[in-house]
C-alpha cells in the first residue's frame, strides 16, 4: 500500500521567498552558494508555480544522477505540458503513472503456492537422491 505525506501549511505561515527556495536548492544539490541569478530565476518562477511545486521539483532534481538547472527546468516543462498546477494534481498524476507502469501489481510468479508432497512421493525419490549424492561425492 502506497501512502503519501502531504504537508499543509497554515494560512498564517508565509510561503518561502525566492531567496529561501534558492537556498534550499543549493543545500539539496550540494551547491556552494546562492548566486544572484538563482534568486532572480525563482522570482520569475514564483509567478507561474507555487512554492510547494518548485520545492518538489528541487527535491526530484536532487535525486537525479547529476542535479542541474537543465534537469530542474525539464521537470517544470513536463509538468506544464501535463497541466500540473497543484501538489494534489501532481500526486494524482504520479499515482496514475505508478499504476500504468505496473508498480503495485502482483506478478504471476507470486500467485503460485508451494506444492505439498505425500510421504510416498518423497520416499520414491529418496533412494535416487542418495545415489546421486554418492556419485557426486565420488
């Protein structure tokens, strides 16, 4: 069973600023410092995207083999093409993709049970196994 954690921000807590989001990006991507262009870019992005979606894109980029601004931008482009406009919509799209990719399905190999043998069936192969083991040892 997949569970998702949704963090709900109370109305009285302000959304993070562009500088705070840029600082989060640097921390998650192991970049040495926030540069002025980063804050300017996040100022622009906050006009189109919620802080929560930008933070999610930063986190997903951090899991990439080589986190980069290009990878981050590609995530946002894909979300824009898919019509993502809220964290809830993103969660729904992610859940749909997991279903389509087969995650959470049972494979046919998991549907088999262990065969039960009778004593007579086990006794019938015992001598053959003992002879095979002796031949292998010798």
